C-alpha cells in the first residue's frame, strides 16, 4: 500500500499511515523500513529471544575482551564491522535483489542491532 495515494487533490493517507505527508504509522501499525506494517500477528513473547541473544552477544564480547590478545580482538572486531557493512549494503539494495537475497539480508539484520522484526512499535509507546 502507498503511504499517500491522494484522492481528487485532497491529501489522503493510505491504510496504516497518518500525519503530515503520511509519514507516521497509525495505531496498530509499526515502522518496518520505510513501510508501516500491521501489528496483528506479533506476540510480545518475541522480546524474550532478543533479550537472551543480546545478553549472550554482549557477554561474549566482554569475555573476548578479557581473554583474547589485542591482535585477535582487532581481527574479530574488523570482521564483525565488515559483516555489518555488507549486510547494510544488502538491506539498502533490497529493491534490486532477489527475494531470497532479501530474506537472507533481513535475517542477518540482528548483526546490525536492527530488531524492527520484533515490531517494538506495537508494544512501546511512540
């Protein structure tokens, strides 16, 4: 659906959009990239695995900082930053790549700390 389909020269927002230039999501919708997506099938239990993954991820970083020498730690951080850049480029080019590649980059978005797939706008006040 389009954010601003318009109607006979009168501004009208598409379903799920509101505000000036239809730039905000309506109640019951959350921002997913540039689109507003409905909240209906998003249980709050989706936060639990994200919270656990964040604890494990940051715990691993803390342990690595203590255990590994500077050279190994620099190599790992460099690889993680390169992976983040690759995923970011893939996500920004999603309109020009296959559906399979879009799904791959979307699935790897957690590496970018992008947790929009849990639809936080459905559970947190804006």
